[in-house]
C-alpha cells in the first residue's frame, strides 16, 4: 500500500492536480504528516508537502470491516460528503471541467471479457 501511495504521489507531482483525496491513514500520513489521524482529520482540507489541496477520507477496506450498521451508514455518509467537497473544490478551480465520460462504460461487457 505504501509503494502504491508513493507511485501515485509521483504521478500527482507530474500531473499537478487541483485536488487530492487521501484514502485512509497510510495515504494521510504520507501526504500530510505522521501526527494526523484519519478519525480526527477526515474531511479537513490540508496542503500536501508538494502544495496540493488534499482532503482525507476513510479507505474502502475500512468500510468493509465495519459490522455495526449505524456506524457503517455514518462512515459511508462521511465518505460521500468528503468526495462532494473534493468535487466542489475541483470544480471551483476548473469550472468547465467535465466530470463525466462522454461514453458510458458497460460494466457487464467488461466483466464478461474478464472471465
């Protein structure tokens, strides 16, 4: 996971993103600092060491491990609102950016090809 984060970070530097979303504590520690905690700092904006605007949210694997339905629903809504905030900040930076693909992906066809 750390190696993936490092590779992703190097791509971020090259591509100069308007917004970065850190998924989970490993990414948060790498992009922010070791003192940050996902449970405390999730949903808060900070600057990465490269100067990018970044917001952290829960890692999808964490959501899969939550067994309490109320806690799971709350965490999913937290992620939803964090992603909304990232979208809004990106659109504020580049108002005419198209967030949708021109052509819809047929996931069933992709799945069939993988079999």
